[in-house]
């Protein structure tokens, strides 16, 4: 019984490429992926961090406990203190700094 798999089971193996063709393929440039539209890495990072379940809690904790005592804390220090990745700390501090600028 083949269960209708005959076309898939009888595939021919691709022919081996000559050395010159293999060398030519290895010389082709690898293009870096580009983002479509005007979105940049920071917008993507912000969207990703804000989708985290702990984001509101981390933001509130940073706003009430850490930021009042150390308003000039760096992203690296915040990441270490909260035990979160640096990207999360960057977005948290950015949000809090924007809030303080809006209230002034």
C-alpha cells in the first residue's frame, strides 16, 4: 500500500553540482534582511516588551520603588537590579523618562 505517497517517495535526487558551480554559489553576496516600512528596531523592541505579562508590574515597581530613589539610573544598572534583559530595561526607562518630561 502506498497511501497516495508515490509521487513523494519517488523523487529524484538532485544532480551533484560541479566544483565551479559550487564555488560560484559561495561567492554570492548575503544580503541582510531589511524591515518593511518605517519600523525600526526600537519600535519592534518596544512592542515586544509591552506584550510581556510582567511589563505593567515591572513598570509600576520601577516607577514607585527605584526611579524616585535613583532617577539617573542607567539601563544596565536597572537590568541587573530587576534581573531582566537590557532591552526591557531600556524600554522601561524610556517610558518613565517620557512620563517625567510630560509632567514638567
